[in-house]
């Protein structure tokens, strides 16, 4: 990716065809599609890329078995179509970045024969809806096979499990891979660049955006022929900046996850808890050497805080523990995530869990703003395709074919299943480090490792117990626009997901690398370290967890 300085210069000086506002899954998808169709594109995000919902997901590339059940029970054709198109998108998402996304087996444990039949028929329907895009056929597993694959399940009364397939991915790194691919195709991407207002032509159509660069504090004007609003839960604000007469459309809902050490529930398969007290499902999935448990679905109110709260943690454990041989406790959690789903309101619908996760492209005739609302990570490519088709129509051109179905993302070129083993051998790396580098950077791991020619000490782990090496910190600052300690530890290297305490341990090192690469003075470094430390301590305190590694 070009340096942030060059990106600011381009954003300020060039006239773009399209300016995409929002650098989550939806916005990065739109930017890539637009740039690959030959339009000069600018991508702006108010914070870091993927810093909102797009790094807080359950990390599933899926159609949604629960949505299929809802569609069948309520004869909802719209929801059925949404599941079907998500299942097709699943295939492209896995194929375009195999280092970041892979098929997994999900087990639904059953404690009665009637439930076994119900879930098996349901999963066979899920296979059938996927058609050619199906990953593996679903099947019934005996009690013995189920316990062999999931030894942590409660055995008492267990009849077996229904196994089905879906995808899993690394959401934050997937977003960054899309941004990198976009930038390498000639696009300009800029994080920490908030759109504050729009300028207009005499006919009322948008001509430019006033943008605040949070890194320098400066404001600039970004000019484009069309503006795309892909700001997730921020969509209403941007819509109203463009046209104050518009009504609000968004109905955000909060979802949280907790992460536990994998030995608390060993095995390689994901668990689907088929029924919660509020009629949903939750997942416990092995992810990045941890067990990811989630999620909740709560309407956003003025009191909502973007942090995992005790009652939310207790809720998750209350749903999961009846299925476990040894119950999990809140105190065993090592990290967590909180995010807001950008759901679109539906008339007469009360619960956010019932809202359909479909997307909608909205054209505001007054300002010409095109907003892409709703959707989910799995359908981000299709959402982008629909949006850029609408943009081209608005520009008076017939939509050209979207090139993103078979567009390999950065790190996927030359990647294969043996890549981690090759890294391990050629660079004499510990197996866990090679696996981590391969899984986060794909073949771009070679570029990370090239930095060792500059300083061999960057081979060292960022802190004991995590497979992250120091060279990754340098790489992410130089080539991935990491501007803060959180950018480095939460989204670029994933240290924060290995554990909040591990993140605290790496904070001083991350601060030092940022200070050196960005020529910060010691006061700037101290503020960065203090801010991030306070944030992570806040997360630990909220759940009543101890502060030190191994305490
Ligand atoms: C708890 C949870 C679990 C989920 N699980 C899954 C799952 O397993 N699978 C799946 O497919 N989907 C899942 N989703 C849904 C998925 O994560 C979201 O649909 C998707 O990430 C939304 O992406 P987005 O780009 O629309 O929004 P966001 O990721 O929220 O991005 C919007 C961006 O716009 C920026 N922005 C806002 N205002 C401005 C402005 N004025 N100027 C510039 N930038 C601005 C923000 O900084 C932000 O980065 C889940 C969501 C949640 C919350």
C-alpha cells in the first residue's frame, strides 16, 4: 500500500470518479470493484480500516442456518433468496483469499432422536440451497464419533450430532487484504479521514466532501463525480449530511464475543448451540488458537457501550454451558469483542434478531448520494457489485461486468496449503509462528520476513506465548497504514485476540516501533501507550479479570 503521506496528497489533489465513504467490508468491497472496473476511486474511513463491525463478527462465511430456518417457518422468499446468494458468495470469498478463509465442520449436538431428524433434514436443505457451492455434505455422527471429535461435550443423554459445513475467516485481515488489493490496482485508500460535510453543484448534486484527517488534524476537500455511503451503522448520519430531509433507516444491534483458551473445549470442529433463551443460536468456534464464543443480539439504546459487559458474558455462558462437560467461567476469558450490526429497519418488526440481513442500495435523487445499507460480511462482494452497478447507471453508463468474483486478494497469489510448512523450513521458524504468518499474511509473509535482512532481532516474538514476531509490527506500520497501537495489535497482527493481557505486554514494544517509524517524540509515544493501556485495562476491569499475564 502507498504511504499515508502519499495517500493524503492524492486524496487532496486528484479529482476522482468515485469516493467511497467507509472502509469496512462493504466500503472496501465497493472501492475494489469500482477501481477494477476502471474508475479512479478514493476510499475514506473515519477510523482504521475494519475498526467497526467488520472486525467484530463471528468470523463465519455463511448463508446462515438460522436464517434458512426462519425463511422456511415463515415462508419468507426474500430471506430464502438472501441465504441462497450468501451461500454462493461463500464460495468466492473462500477461493479469493484461501490464507484468510477456509471451510470448517460445524457440529450440532443432539440429545433426542426427534431433534436429530429435525436438524438433519434442516442441514440437508442447507446443502441443497447451496447446490454446487456446497462445501461438504451434511451427515449424522454417532455418539462415539461426536465425542471423539468434541471430547468437551456433555456426554449424558447425547445421541450424536448433525455435522454440516460453512466457512470461517479472519475478518480484520480480510478487510486489509481487500484494501491492499484496491491500492495495488491504483486506488487511493486513507484511514483516519472522516467526512464532515458535502459540497454541492448548483443543481444540488454532491461535488466534494470536506474531510478531517485525524492524524494531522488538517481538513481537506475530496472531489469526486459520485459518492458512495458505505458507513455501516453510521449510514444515517452520512445520508443526512447529504440530504437533511431523509428519514433514518438503520436499526443497529449490538453483538459481543468472548475468547477462551482452546484447551477449555478441545477439538477442530465448531459447535453450534441450536437454541438460546431468546430463540437464536450461538457458536463456539476454534479461531486463531482460541475458542471464540458468540454472539448476543441486543437493540442499541443511548446507554449502549462498546465493550463486553458482565451480563453479556454471563448470557453467553448460560447458553453454552449446558452443552459442556466442564462449564466455562467468565474468569477464564482471555479477550472479547463488541460490535454493532448495521441492520436496516423493517416495518412492524420488533426484535433485531428477526430483521433480515439483506442489503439495499439506495439512491438519493436530491443529492445523488448512493448508500449501501445492511447486508453481512459474507455478501460484501455482491453488495459492492450491486452498488457499483448503480453508480455506473447514475453516471449514465451501462454497468460493466464486475471483475471481483475471481479476484485473488493480496497474499493469495501462489498460496497453497503447504505454505506454512515451507516457511517453517526455509526460514527456520517455530511451527506456530510459520502458521500464524501464513494465516495472517499469506504469501505476503515473505515480505514480512524480508525485513529480517534489515534487523535479525525482529525475528523475536512480540511477547512470550504469542506467535507474532516483531517484523510484523514494522511491516504493518510501513506497508499497511497502521497508525496506532490498537491498529497493530487488534487488526494487523491479532495480538489482542490472543489475549488482552498479552496485548498489554506488547504495548510498550508497539509504542517504540511506532515512535521510531513515525518519528514521534517521547510525549507522543507515552500518550499512545497510556491510551491503549487504559482501554485494555477497562475491558479487563469490566469483566472482573486480573490484569497480568498468568495472574
Ligand atoms: C456481533 C456481530 C457478528 C457478526 N457475525 C457475522 C458473521 O459471522 N458473518 C457475516 O457474514 N457477517 C457477520 N456480521 C455482520 C458483518 O460484520 C457486518 O455486516 C459488516 O462487517 C458490515 O460492514 P460495513 O462495512 O457495512 O460496516 P462497518 O464495518 O461498521 O464499517 C463502516 C465504516 O464506516 C466508517 N465511517 C462511519 N462514518 C464515517 C464518516 N463520516 N466518514 C468516513 N468513514 C466513516 C466507520 O469508521 C467504519 O469503519 C456480524 C456483525 C456483528 C456486529
